């Protein structure tokens, strides 16, 4: 079974799902199954974290990049809408809690990216509430 995991992940995952459906728990590749479930959670968090950073960058652009706002405001707003939509599709309560726990680091990364992109300096502390970023309250 371990060979199938290394050779054809898609086929391996289908087989694991069928074994679960059939109640054949002793035949499961538990080591890899546990690994994949853990990675799935990490992947979902990373996805939501990335969307959150992109949302913050665009909010910073809208609020502080006056020189480009006239030309890019509509685009930035469309991007915000799209990133929030994608975030909502992946966001769970536990992921939202983890985002809130790591808010300072997430903002610092977004601010650093904003600084590099624009040549401007973002505020040291996040000027947006977590809820406003995640839920489009701005």
C-alpha cells in the first residue's frame, strides 16, 4: 500500500476513501493518512493567511497610496472583493482564530510587502480591525 502512495497519490487517496466507506479500517495506510490529514489543515491555514495578507496590502494601497489611487482604485477594490470571496470559501472558525492569534505577524508581513511594492512606509500597527479585514466592514 505504501508503494501506491508514492507512485499514484490520487489512486491511493481513492483507495483509502473506499476502505473507509467499506469499514475496512485494518487495511488503511494509517501513517500516510494521518500525515495527509494534518497537511490538509496546514494547507487551508496557509491559503487563508495568504488571502488575508493580500487583503491587507490592498487596503493599505487604498488608504495610503494616493499617487496611484486614481488609476488603480477600481482594480484594488475588485481584487479585495475576489480575495475576500476566496477567503470566505476556505475560512473556518478554527482558522479564523489562528489568524487572529497571529495577527501581528500577518500584518507585519503585509506591511513589509506593501512597503516594497510602493516605496511607502505602512503604519507600524495595523490600522484595520481584524473583523474589518476578514468580513468587509470597511
